[in-house]
C-alpha cells in the first residue's frame, strides 16, 4: 500500500564558491480526503493521492526529490582536482489530510491516526536515505583523481553522480519493496501499541 517513493530527480552540477556539507531542504504539502469508513478512506486515497512516476496507481503519500551538486576545482601541481563538493537534497513530502466525518467511529479515527503516522514515517525515511546517499556522493567526488584539465574532472564528476544516483534509486525502491511486504504486520503492531497506550491512559 505504501509505495510512496517518487523517482522525480534532477541533477545540477555547478562550479561553486563556499561549499557546504550534505544537507536537506524539506517541505511538506497536503492533499485532502474524506470518508467515514476505512473502505471510503482507502477509495479517497486511491482517487486523490499523488501520482508516482513509473506507476499507474496513485499513492497515499510521495516524496519528490532534487539533488543539487556544487563543486569547487583547484589547480594542483599543474593538474585540476576537486577541492570542495556539496550535495543538497530538496525534498517535497506530500501527505494526506483527513477531513473527519461525524459518522466516523472512534475505531476509524484510531486506525487513521496510526496509518497517517506510518505514512509520514515512511516518507521521512525516504528523505533520510537520500541524505545518506548525498553524503556518500560528496565523499566520492572528493576522491576523484586529478586530471589534466578541470573539464576532464567535471566529466568524471558527471559520470560518478549519474552512477551514484542510480544506486540511490535502487536503494529507495528496495526500501519500498520491504515496507510493502511488512505493511500488515507493522500496522497491527502499531495499532496494538496505540490501543494499549489509550487503555493505560483511561485507567
């Protein structure tokens, strides 16, 4: 159910001034759904959820990311090498917002709260995966061998980032695959935990 990763990536390679460590600029946006039963909520998610590239279905959430890579070059003994590399991930997380119906029972509210929390955790984890790969990309760029010209180093950097972005995409897809397999058991565990806390609070 939660196949929320969006493979919307853009790569920007720029010669830069002061470079920073791998960082994330994350924003949230929401789409509204209605419904008073779980079936109605699921139908609303399928109708109004964001589209994900490469999938014919809509999803309960999505994360769209852009990798911006900034590189400094310096002459080193007559050759050019990377002196600084910074990768920034711009992530837009799209989440559902339920307009609770008066007809919805308390059990539906509990299940929705649990599901909504899990969707957000899932999307935030996508961003963390991207940040980790951005750090790896910075380190790999700094390890590039000096070349006769900065243009040659830039070509190496472009090939490297393309290869590492492919590795990143694979990691994100694998995360979605594992999450999909474990979805039901994870939801049952979360629901049990939430209900136990509610019962403890009411004593």
